[in-house]
C-alpha cells in the first residue's frame, strides 16, 4: 500500500476545505485535499446562492464550488477524489487511511467534513429511498414535473426546496411540525405567496405508502392532543429538509464533540483538543452553517496549521 507524508491534510471539500486548500497552498505547504464522496459538499446540491459576497447576481452552487476548487488547484493543492476512512490522532505525524487502505502521514490535519441531511427515521424512508424519497430537491426535483410532492421541515432549507419544487411540480405540501415556520422572513413570504404551496402546520409524517414507489404519506395533525387527526396526502415525491448531521463519526473517541457530533474548537481559533488537528466549516458549526462562514473558518484553519508547523 502507498504511504505519503504531507504537511497539511485537508479532509473534506466544501467551502471550508477548498478555502483551507487555497490558503495552505499559497503558503507553500503543499496541501492534499481528500474530496470525499460528495466533492464540493452540500452546495453542489443547491441551486442559486444569493448571499455569498462577490456575486451580486447570485451564482449556481456547483459553479461556485468548481471555482473554489480551481482556485485551490491553481496554487498547487493536490486533490484526491477519495474518502479518508480511518484516522489515528494518538501520535504525530497523524496516520490517516483512505478507502483503499492507502496510508497518509500528516503533520497537521484540517477536518472539514461538513454535514449530511437528516431523515425522520421512518422505515418507509429506507423502503422508498430512490423511489420517491429524497433529501435533495435540486437533484431529484426534475422527476416530479407536474406531480404532487411534499417537503418536510420549516427552516430556510425546507422553504428553499419547496420554492424550487413549486416551479416544477403541480402542488407542493410543506409539512411543518410546529405552528410556525422557523425560516427567515423573506423565505416565509416567498413561500406564502406561492399559490401551489400548501403549508400543513402542526403535522408529522408517520408513514409512506405506494406500490412501486411513493404514492402518498400518512399525516398526523396535532399529534397527542385532543384535536389529533390522521389523514393521507397523495404525493409522488417526499423530500426531507429537517437539518443536518455533522460528518464526524470517524473522529469519535479522538476529537471532542458535542452531543450532536459537532467538533469542539478553542474559539476564536480552529484548534481541536488534539494539537495539530484543526476543524473548519459545518462539521464544527452548529450555529451559522453558511458557505461564507465555512470559507472563513477554512482560512483560519489553514493559518492555524501554518503557525503550528512554524512552531514545531
Ligand atoms: P434548521 O435547523 O434551520 O431547520 C430544520 C427544520 O426542520 C425546522 O423547522 C425543524 O422544526 C424541522 N425538523 C427537525 N427535525 C424534525 C423532525 N424530526 N420532524 C419534523 N420536522 C423536523 O435547518 P435548515 O437546514 O433549514 O437550515 C440550517 C441553517 O442554514 C440555518 O441557519 C438556515 O438559516 C441556513 N440556510 C440559509 C439559507 C439561505 O440563506 N439561503 C438556505 C438554507 C439554509 P422545528 O422548527 O420544530 O425545530
């Protein structure tokens, strides 16, 4: 098996990972970025990004991530289209093993593994995955042209997905478990103004049904109260937009994390509890989770790694 030694190993390739790659390569640290199984991260699954500074007209998510990638390559970052499967942070250089069993020895590591979509935990979600159940409207919305679909969630993501789907589908149900939306005012307004979006407040999905794919969902309104009632909605697509889980399982037991799995850093730095290991982006950010804040922490992680290498 191959064995490489690198000064800076960056695990993950969203705005945080690529920005860390840009900074570390400009500092002549020859970083290696392991892109993982979703190169570019979550933004490659979104449509238009309107709030990243520098793009007054907005930019498509995949295009922006490609630009960041090109920028990292331009200064000499090496990009591996692979996943790091296992790490050992007990001694330096750190041993990291990729999915093929190749070992990388890293003097510093920047963890920027991002987060993945959450599911409700219904067995029907598994049963119909790829058969009507999706966590990415922009990836799969196309299949539901002129059909009925549902989006679960009341945050900005759910509103964004519902709005996107409303341009394709005949009707979009937005299933919200509380009696209000958590999304920003501007997103709420856009959703409310869309004629083919119906918001089902106080509703939980308890099951899906259908012969060869999703044909409907079983909904409970006012669950557990006197007003509880159960009804079915007829849908072909069921989209989850209920938040994300940080991709930090391979670091469990080695890096400090909170109850949800977000890595804990020594603010205002990106230092983790292991000297020489830094964390950036959504995997360490339960609060802001924005592309621009992820890019900012990627920059800080690269500067922290550079300083660490100078001192050691
Ligand atoms: P959020 O955590 O903001 O919202 C998650 C939503 O899912 C909430 O409405 C929550 O309900 C609901 N939910 C969670 N678990 C369940 C469950 N088991 N059953 C039913 N509903 C559930 O996540 P988002 O992904 O929407 O947003 C994450 C961050 O990214 C936010 O800071 C958001 O502002 C930002 N963002 C910004 C965008 C933009 O600016 N263009 C676009 C997308 C996201 P409840 O309210 O009851 O907890």
